């Protein structure tokens, strides 16, 4: 009986060691993923700003007033951001599991007069 208990204890210890190592690895991987996401977002924003600056310079080279070109780019970005925000609000209803909630809601028994 003592040998069985010792074996079970050793197995549990090994499983907990493995769990600890994998949790540490998962935490480091998550941290790496977050860092890569932040750096990627910054690089994307920098590229977008460069693209918008190039668009303004192109418009000015074509004869547009620089104030009008900057305003047009800013308004275009605001309209795009507003459309994306509206779309996010619209699809956010899917996060509430509407079909599952309908299925779990108590059914209303309709009494039909005879």
C-alpha cells in the first residue's frame, strides 16, 4: 500500500511540475504575442501616417491647396473610423448569444379562448 501511495504521489508531483512548466511557457508566449501585437500596431500606424502624408503630397503636387488636402484626408479617416465603429456596434449583438438565450428562455404558453 505504501508503494502505491508513493507512486501516486510521485505521479501527481510530476504532473504538477509539467503543469507549472507549461503554464510558465504559455505565459511567456502570451507576453511575446502581446509585444509583437503592440509593435505591429505601431508599425501599421506609422505606415498609415506615411501613406496619408504621401497622399497629401501627391494632392499638393497636383495643384490642390495643402490645407484642403490635409482636411480631405482627415475627413476621409474620420468617415472610415465612424463606419468601422458603427459596424462594430452592429455586430456586437452577436456577442450576447441571442439564439442560445432564445432557446433557454421559458416558453410563453398562449391561452387561446374557445
